[in-house]
C-alpha cells in the first residue's frame, strides 16, 4: 500500500509508514492543541515540484495570520510558498455564495494543481454554515469521493472534543481520526496524541506524548514492548557483575537479558555496585548506557575514579554513554523514549538506571509508574540488554518493603543491600532475594566499602 508520510518520524512509525495514500483523515482537538502546526509540518514535508499541496482556510484564521505564525518554525520554506504549497481562502466564497460554490472552487483547485495532499482548516466552519446534518453529511461524502477520485490525501481539521467526535457525521465518513489533547500539570502542560481510527493499515494505539518546539511537533511513542520477539533462551547465559564474590553467590552472574532490581537505603552501596557492573561489561567489550537522576556526568566520572574505574576512555571511544536527567525537569514519557533510542544507537548490552525511585517521584499516576517499569524490562528483553535498576527503600531490613508499588514482580532478579547494628557499629549485608530461573545463594553475606571499593566477605 502506498503511503504519505506525516513528516513526524515517530508518528510515521506508529502508523507503519504514514497515512494510506488517498485517505481522508480527521485531525481534531480543542483550540490550541497543535492541529495547524501538525498540518503544516506534513504539508512542507511532502511538498515538492512534482507533488503540490493545497492549504484551504474557511472562516477560521485568515491565511495572512496563519503564515505569520508558521514562518517561525524550522519546517517552513518560503521558496515553496505558493509554488509547491498553495494557500487558498475559501471563507469569502462560503460567506457570499454558500457551500455549492465552495465545492466548485475546490474542484477547480484539484484540476489546476493535481495535489498530493489537501488540508481544510477547519471543516467545522462548513458544518456551522449547513444547518442540516443530513446535508452536511452529503457534502462531506461528496467531497471525500471527489478527493479519492483525484487520489488526493485529505486532512480535515476540526475543533472538537473527544465527546463531539462520537456524534459527528464526518467521523463515520473519515478513514482516520487523530485526536490531540492537553493536560495541565503543576510545572507545564503535557500534550497527547491518540489515533482513534485508521482504515487500511495497522497502527499502535494508545496515548503518545508530544511536544511543540521551533522544530515543530515531536512525538514520543508510549512503551509498547513486543513480547513475541523476546529471546528467553538468552537467560541460559550469564554475565559477570564485576564483583567476583557476587558472581559466586549468583552461581555465575546475572542472566543475559534479565532485569535486576538493586534495592537498598541511601548510602548502602547501590551506585558503587552499579559502576562495577557497567565497568565489567565495558572490559568484556560490551557497550553500555548509564542513566542517572542523582549525579551529573562529571560526578559519575569522578566517583568512579575513586573506585579505580576510569570511564573516560570508554566515553571517548563511544563505548559508554552517560545520561543525566535533573529530577526537577523529569518527564518520564520523554526520558524513557530517549533512553530506548540511546541504547539502540549505541548497540548497548548493559543498561543502568540510577535510580527508578526518581521515576516514582516524577509521576503523579503511581499505577502508570508500575506499568512503565514493567514496560522498560520487557522492551529491553527484546534487545537482549541486561538491565540493572537501583531502587531506594527506607526500611532496608524489611524485605516486604520491596513490593512497594508492586514493582518487585517485574524484576527477574532482586538484590537487597541492608544495614544492621552489631556491637555499637553498623554493618552492611547483601542478600540475593530472587533469581528467576536460576540457582542462587540465600545467605545474608556481609560486605564492606573500604577505600570506596565494595568487597563481599
């Protein structure tokens, strides 16, 4: 099937390559949701000398005003204006002569320019002019048939809420419906894109976050692990942890492609163990990604040096990528997408996220937090990436606290670091709580951090 790209890379991936060519798609949402921006991004992406694009305004904003704002975006190309991207105002014709003359004007545009794509902004204006829903339905159906005859893909914009969509006649006629919405949070507005309908093609459903910047619209697809591509046979292989005694307790290390939850109180040694894990992989020739929500890149490099671990050569050789996200500016939907892309880009085989407790703080919806942790673990199984997630708990002596928010069930392995008082001193202990599909020690083993090194006794 031939397709027409939207010009938004992630949205095209969600749509399996773009809109089916010749389809009629409704792009709806409340005013200010980003409809006109997305339409223009698609227009300028597709316009060329051999592929004309037509943008029709009705009784919404005049073309001059639309152009004034659209020129601020990077995708706008003044050389294409009125040459490859044709602007036409239908408002005056609608006001003076009605929908019959408006249809004739659209037909003339199709004959003259033979466009690949036509955008009508907004279709709701025409529905306001036609008093009868039956007449309006016939107008939309007639328009869709004429566009299909010319093999022209159509994008109809409309200021509708999600409730409006269910009762609108154009919703039944349209081949596809894309709904843009927004949600005001404490620090900023979050924007969401959902594909409600798309005939003739598979697409990934659900809510996807998107942002608007000078580049235009960027979509961050929701976590969508493909479980049938997970290679569980890799669990028979083990990878060393970087702590020899821990490899003995785990009977050879961690299963390749598994996810390990490393839990403990603040100062229990989680980051030190995580750095050993990453360094071991780098020495084995594996690329790695280390994500921190608590220390920036320089702090991580300097902290590792105190352990005798020099990460700089691996960073310079592009074997290791350090990523730092400030907890203040955390946006989990976007951050997770970026982590996925970075792991794929570096062909990383080891991933550390230090710590997922920051995810929990950054998400108001705690049920969604659990879903995201599950999504992370299943997504990286498909890539054969061994993942270590650090997690801070308050009561490290109580194993039941590991089940907070229900995240312990998603991990293949659980390692607990804890403090215990003994002889007026505080001693550190490590316990392997769980290793899915593998034997492991259940003993409580003391460990020490001396000269910033972690040694299990």
